[in-house]
C-alpha cells in the first residue's frame, strides 16, 4: 500500500488511475502531472520511487482538487441560488440550466444539477 | 380473522392449552382458538411482488438463470497468473520432436562461416551460438523455428554479401583505421530481414565479436518502461534504467566468454563501487542489481570496448522505423520526446549515422520491419535515396518540399548503406525445400516443377511466404 494525498492505494494500481480517482483530475491533468515527474504512462504505484511519491503528494496538495474543488463548485451554485437567479433556481430544482427542452432527456440534469454538486467526497485517512 | 373460520390442528393442542389456563389441567381435548394453518392470508392479501417468491425447499435443485455474482454460469476457472499470458505469447520454441533429424545438416564452423562456399546451403547453428542468440532475443516468436528439429539457416545470396562485409572489417590491415560497416536491411514483408539480422549476429558470435543487440526498437519507444532525464545533458536526454539494465544483462550473458576475459582497464566514475581487477562481464552484471546505475555502466562498458586492442563490435537493432519518429514518452512540458533524445537510441543512432565510428571496427546493422512499422516518411525517403545511390546515382529522388521533414532522421540516415533482402533464387528455394522435405515437414517430392510452383506462389521466392505455402499450409 502506498499513501498518496491521504488515501491508500495497492501497489498494482496504475499511477494514472490513482490520479484520476481524485475529484478534479481527469485524463489531461493526470497526463500533465505524470509527464512533469517523468512517470511513464503504464507505471504502477509499486514501481514509483519514494522521491516520486513525495513529489506527487506535494503536487497534489498544491492543487485545487477533491473537497476544495467541490466546495468551490458548490459555492458557485449556492451564490447563484442566493442571488435568486434563474440558473440558481434551475440548479435547485434539478432541471436543465441553459435553456434545454425538458420534455424528454434531462437525466444528466437530474443527476448533476444540485446545490450539493459533487457529493460529500471521500473520507481521508 | 375470527377463530371460527379456521381449522384447528391436533398437534397444537398442547400449545393452545397455555392460553386457557382454566381448562388446561382438566381436558386434553379442549378446542384451541389460535389457528396454525390457514390459506386465508395469501388468498386475501395483496398479490406477491415480482421477484419475491418464496425460496425453494431445502435440498431441491432449482434452475438459476440469474445473471450476476452468485449465478453458477459465471466463469470460475482459474485465471492465468500475471505475466503468464505474455510469457506464452513471447515463448520461443526452437525444436520440434516430431520433425526428423536431417542427417546431411552440417553446423556452421568458425573458420568457414564467412566463406562464400556456403551460399545456397542450409546450415545448422551450433548450440552455443543458439544460446547466445536466445540470450539477445534474436529469435522471434513469429519465425518458424518451432517447426524443425533444431535451428538451421539458409545461407542465401544476401548472407554471402553480409559475410563479405564481415571479411572486409576483419581484414583491415594493422595500422589502418578499422572499418565500420553501417547497413540498413530492407525488403518486403516476410522477406527475411529479421532472419538476416540473426544471421549477421550468428556470424558476429562465431567470429568472437562483441554483440550488442536491441531486439525490438518498439520496446524502447512505446513508453512501457521507466524513463528519467539524464542529468547534465543539453538538450535533455532520457535514460531508461530498467531497459538498459536488462540489455546489459543480455550483453553479459550472450558474450560471457569474451567479456569474461577482458579486464577493466580505465578508471570509471560509477555511482557504485566496482571491485578492483574485475572483468567487463562483472561490470555489465553490476547493472542487474543496480538498475539505477545502468546508464553510467553502459557508457563505461562501451568505453572499455572501444579501447585499442578490443574485439570488433556488432551493434544491431530490429524494427528501425520505431526509432525514427517521436516516441510515446512525454517531456516535463508535455511535449513528445523524439526517439533520438532517448539516450540508448541516441547511442545507436550516432553510430548508425557514422558520427562516432567504432575504433576497433565493427558493424552497425538495422533491420526494418514490414509488419509492424509506424509511418516514418523520412526513413522511407532515406531508404529510397540510399537505394538510388547504389543502383542509379544519376536520378536520386528529391524530398517533396511541401511535406514536413524530420531533419534529425534525414541527418542520421544521410549516407547509410542499404542491403536489400529480396526473394530467393530458385536454387536457394530448392535447397531450403529439400531441407523442409528432409525434416519431414514437407511431404512431397522436391522436383523442378514443384519448386517453381511454390516459388511463384511465394511471390517470386519470398522466404516467409515460401515457408507458409510449403510447410505451414498443409492441404
């Protein structure tokens, strides 16, 4: 088990996969981080050197990811709602925000448009 | 539910008695009031929900067609352990017990391996050479070694040309600068380029050259192994520690008889201590336990090998086009790294370009691939130019100025020679087909019309196709 950003990962996890488990890191960002520290795309967590794990930890702690990012997104939505804007209301109702039709096909909006968008997050060790 | 509607059970009398203390002691046959069996509840209740049927009786067999975790149809066979599938895929089988021993098959000999007399003959590989070739991964799983009793090669016209180049390198008079031959093997798909490379390695092993073989350029550039910037390099080069360590162990294993006798003569500043009076073999093997120091060790080993009085070097690579383009690695600013910026590739390419000649002479051999070759327009063009230079120097093709040019590749292949591996002649085809027949893998009389038929079917003697139509394809 290797601990990165407060979470434990088994040795055989891909580093790319590890990074993309964090809210706010997708394929592009993970590629950028891995390139910066010269980690090859198929690297596994067990194969990282100690220095690389420390660098990754430092990099991740400087980034706005996980709960910080969730809070920012939620704050933005809450601000819209508190101002009483149409977008804020639509978010609160779980309906499409940008003028899409609502007769059919609004599952994405139902899923995503909430005040508490992004959920509560994972619990750090 | 009123008790009067219900059917009382005898067996429950004892239980019910408890409810009627007053009569319990006097009458055994007193009527109970609590029903124990009733069909009313299911009859009057709401219909059962779908999927909520009662479980089957214990011990009865039921048909379970549910998909999911507990369904018996799930494949419960044991998965192969990690790495097993790859090992199977990359497995090299060099013998076939069902094939016949060919009594006329003679092994190559150190003294005669370079002579032109062998042309057109099938020759066996001596066992120690087979071991060495296996150690440098010169045999490929796609080649037909598994079809015959033991590895043997056809000494074709191109082999003789290659042997002549070996003789030239070895024949340089003392005092003259030693010759370095730089060749790219080209030819159609399945025309035997990798096998020609193997033949070159065989000759090098038999003539006691030091062999450094990069078995597949693809492994170096597809970003499946660890990389790190080389400190102090400008522009940045990248080392691949694990790959280099593996390469060094291959070098040590394949050339153990030569490297074991060569002592380390100069002082190297290595990150790990080297015992005094050690041999080059020990130097190379140091990398197995310390992969992080493998690049300095490789550089030190190369420096030792290029000292005066050391044997010639054979440096070979297969699948050249993979190193003539951008690699899959990314630099720190997320730009693709050109393959020539990988230290190991740079090392090879500098020698192929003739930038750093081999002081003790030697040969740089690169084979292109017809089946797994990413497009590299600069490589294709350079090969065309090199071919034209050999055949008709008056009309050398020009680069299309509207196309982007990979200048580094053009620079590197500017004056490299090519060796075209073409189809077999009919005599060679006959020779190898007689070997097939003697091995029992081709059940036909090898006659002139038969050879001509197969030779034509194989696209004018393409050896891979010839093997396919005569050995692999049994009708």
